[in-house]
């Protein structure tokens, strides 16, 4: 059983801003970041409850080689993952579960 995912508005903004930041450093860096996010989202969709449930109904999984965590919730009834944030770990933790 594979879940589908959707990006919350804030997660989409985080994702786009991060891609722009990596693009400024090089196309290859941005491509590798996108590939890491895609890979991590595929893992989450395959087995969403496998990863850390850190706070209330929020789960999180870190990206390999990048200082980001994908914060998400699970709607088992509709088999949907909602990505709340693509959170850079150096940012304020108060914004992690907004």
C-alpha cells in the first residue's frame, strides 16, 4: 500500500526557497537536493508510520547529505501524507510544527 503526498503551502515555499538557494551554488547542487527530497518522499509514502513520531501527530524524516527534515502528517482514511514543512535544521525550532 503506497500513500500519496501533498505539499502544504508552507512546505512548498520552503522547498522552492531551498532550491533557489542551491541553484545559486550550482545546478548540480540543486539537482541533488531535489533528488534527495524525492527519494525521502518515496520512502515516506511507502511506509509513513515507520519514521519518528516526535510531536502530536507529526512525523519526521531527515534527508541524507542535507540538513533538512520533512515534517508530515498522515491521513490513513484517504491514504494521504501532508508535508507540513521541509525544515532546515538550523532554523528556529518554534517554526518546525507551524
